[in-house]
């Protein structure tokens, strides 16, 4: 089912005609249809070894981004400095979001089956460097509460509580919606709240053993950076994107994640009502039917709009977050293919919903929060023009 915003058909079918299908899965966020045998294999949890390798690759990419930013800062050309540091920030944010997504799936048990090792790996590779919630706190707030059939998009949902604390609410003004959407993560109140949360999540809430590790990690990294005269660049090239821009990126994703403040109908808490609260968020548009200029515009939108959105707002599995809520054990590395394979199958959660385009998804939330349109997915698939 589709909303009034964006294409009202599966654009990914048009991309099936193109070569390099893995690239189009990455760009759109929507995968290919699996055979029954492939589907069975795709449902297997990501092994401990492959998860560790994925985490290690992310950190190697972050190291390469820091090297790139450092070289850019050594340049005497202002354009090279701005371009190099900006690209370094984008890469760090993208890998931080990827590490957060991996941590998320590990807590659900769909990656790294060795649970004790998973917990300590998550602490060392993600929660400590990014001042994030501990494993235990995240499992309580997200896995047990946010995912509960009766809690999602209610005031028992910690994510909706966070959004409400940041002044999003039903019947808010349109101008207020757009202003808070883009600027709220840079406001003093938001930053102060995040600083307090980071302190609590890192050094108050965890066990004493984890607090000791987090303190040792921070002291060790800062000491090494000071010893080599690199502390100012560590702040600029890592902790500015890893703390400030990382939260801005997550904010943009969070706002479009669910139908926040949805009215609680008589079927609230049922699987079908739960299924109406989330949808696929894909990037792309129909293939052009015109000549060179039409294709030039199509490719320009791909590289200047779709690609930045996939890198900054919806990295890794996040276009298919709706399917994760329907099947939390679906592994993230196969979720794009699994969602497309299963979207036409009967589900106790009702039909699948999807929106094509980031701005179109924002308009769905705008219509809901500003105009009271709480049933946005009213249109079945139509044929492309």
C-alpha cells in the first residue's frame, strides 16, 4: 500500500532491468526476490566471525576517514580543506550509524549468536567510543519496550517519549514541524540533554566494570592524542561527527521511523494495528523515458539526493525497518532481499506499506502531525505511467 506522496508502485521493479543489481539494492534500499532455497539461507543469523569482520571493516574505514581529514587540514587550499573534512565527517557518521545498526541487531539476536562475546564486543566497538546506552539499558528500552505490540507509538514507548520531549506533537504547525525537524538537534536544549544522557549512559547507569572500561577507554584515547599533538584533530575529525552529526543523522531517521502519536483505536495492540505504524523507506524514481537530458537529471538525482540520503539518513538496513519490526530475527545483511521476497505473502501484520523518497516520507509525517492524516497508506499499487 502507498501514500499520496511518492510513486504508487514498486519502483524497484524498473531497476531490475539494470545491470549491477547489488548497487541498485544499495541505492534504493530494496532488494531482489529470493528463491525458496535462498530465503531459507538468508534467514540464518549472521555468524560471530562475520559480524566481527563487519565491525572491523567499519573501524578501518573510520581510520581511513581520519587520515583523509588530516591530510585535508594540512592543505593550504580552502576548498580542499572543506571538501576533505566534509567527506571525512560523512564517512565517520555513516560508519557510526552502521555500527549502531549492527549493535541493534546483535541485541535482538540476529547477529553474533555468542551472546556474552556480543555484549563485550558491542561495548568496546560501539557504545564506549560513541557514549551510547549500555547493552542492558538498550535491551530494556528498545528490545523489550519499543518493540512491544502495545507500546510502539504510545507514551510507553521510550522513542516517542524522546520525540515528545523535543516538542513534536499532534496538530503542530507546519512551519514549526519543518524548523524543528532540521534544526532541533543543534539547539542548546537538545545538546544539553544529549550531554547529560551521554554522561549517564556512559558513567552512571552501566555496571562498575563497564564504567571502569569506558573511563579507561576515554583516558587512553585522549592521552595518546595529547602525547602526539593530535587532540584538536581528534575532536574535529572524530568526536564532532561521531557525537554531534551522528545524533542529527539519527534524529532525521527517527522522525520518519514510525507513525508517532498515532490514535489508539479499538484494535490497538493487535498485530495489524502494529503493522500500520511503520513502512519501507526507499530511494529512487522511475527510469526516464526521454533522451540525454532526462537521463542526466535522473543520474544527478541519484548521486546528489539518493546517495547522500542512503549514506547519512538511512544507512545499512534502515530502509527496511518495517520488516525488522515484523520479523526482528531477520539478519540485517539480508533484510532488503527478505522484505521484498515476503512483502506479497500473507502476514498477521497486514499488508506492507512503502514510500519512495526521503522528502516524500517527511511529508507523510507532516500530514499526520500537522493535518491529522493518521491513515496515510490508503492507495493500492498502481501501474507506472
